[in-house]
C-alpha cells in the first residue's frame, strides 16, 4: 500500500523549505522601538529580549498544537503511534 502525502504536511514541508532557502539573513523585521531599546541596553538585557522574542514567536505554535491535540482524534492517534515507536520496548524483567 502506497502512503499518501496529505495537504497540510505538504504545506508545512513547503513553508519549511522556503524558510531554509530564504534564510535568517533577510528576516530583519523589527520595530523601531525594539531596535532602539536593544541598541541602548546592556548585553544581559539584549539576551533577555532575544529569549522573550523567541518565546513570543513559539507561543502561537504551542496554542495550535494544543488545539489540534484536543480537537482531532487523528492527531492524538498519530502522536501516540509515533511516541510508541520512539520508546524502548521493555521486557518483563525490566519492570
């Protein structure tokens, strides 16, 4: 049986390929207030701002993942199968 490529998976793969090809060098979108605040602050503050930006960028993906988990039995089944495949098989003596 030949596996079918789903449309959402194709979209994610296309977006990932586009991001890899474009690269982070061309993604300098930062507001003027953030740029001025980062330029006039200490290195510790700039580091904290970088972590905050990454956290704010990942939050929508976390919300989307939680929504997919709670609303879609297909996502839960796929995640369970994948995690079962990744875990080590325990023997009866190991437990």
